[in-house]
């Protein structure tokens, strides 16, 4: 299962990776691509996923509460977020946001957590703001451009993958630079014995000339690297710090 916070143009890339993992690991894998955080939660509640490519907030819950084990992460792809407003907005910097500001936000709690940390510089907390929940970051961009919200919270990768026309109608107030938080690939305890085969296949994507196209389609040109338990625990602790 792949977290629903990837850009729609990466959909084909995930199918290509799924095909490669099957052929190179010898395992039968069925790709699940929930369209929303709610659909993802429903799949988890019904125990439908053995492997999950999860955002860092969900990863913390999956590791600590559901017993999943993190074993891989994308190379050079930290999860950062962008706070942006309409290009025509009078807002010029983060500190221009005021109590009562309307913020478009998806149900990506890691993005919201990082955004709230950034907003501490403007002396704003969760309760100071009016949250407008949207299904996708693209929907948040539309509301922001129309001026129906004062700003939007975006996963940085998706913000930068928006069309040139869309980005020309927005302006960035701030972009985070934490570096230590990433999406991770996790395995359920019932398949931990398959991790070596999956990791070998996963880390090998990129070693053949034809693999370059797959990684580019996925938006992870550096491929994947192994993540050990200590590194996973450090990231979980960092998410706890953001929550506090």
C-alpha cells in the first residue's frame, strides 16, 4: 500500500516498481493506492496491507502501535512542506498571517505538524487558525489561488510538481528544511522473513540501465536504501518532538 500523498503523475511509477519487485523478489504483490487518508485508514483497520510506503507521521503509529518494522527509505528525499499563499495576496511573509487566518490543509498530519512548528515564528497555534480540510493538495492550491483561504499547507514535493501555470499563481511564504523526516517502507510482522528478498530487489532498482526510467517516473531518482531500527526510532522520536 502506498500512502495517498504522492502526485498523480507518479501513479504509473508505483505500478512499474510493483512489477519489478515481483519479478526480482519472486513474491506476489498486489498494489493498493488509496485515494485519501480515510481510505488508507479503512484498509489498515481491516488489516489489508503487509507492506506500506508511509509518511513519517503514519509510520510512527504503525511502528509503535501496530508492530510494523521500517526497513527502507528513499535516497535524498526528505519530507519537507511549503506554506504558500496566492500570488496576488497582500501577505508577504509568514509573520503576516494573523489569528483567524483560513488555512487549506489535507489530512496529512505530518505536513500539518511541520507547518505548525513553522508558524510558531508568527506566534500562531492550532487554535488560532481556521482549518479548511481538502481532499488533495491540488484542491488546496485551487482554494488558495481563488482567495478562499489565506494560505495552504503543501507537501513540498507535490507543491513543486504542480503545473507551471498553477505555481505562477502562488507564492511561497516558507519551506521547511528539516532533512531527517522521510517516507519509509514498512513490513508487517507476519512477513518480516521476506524483508531480505524485498530489500535486495528494492535496492537493486537503479542498477540496470532500464531502471532509470522507473525511478524517474517514481520521482525518486536516487532509488531506495536500507533503514535500520535505530534510524527508524530516531525519526519516530523526532515526530514525537513535533507533536509536543
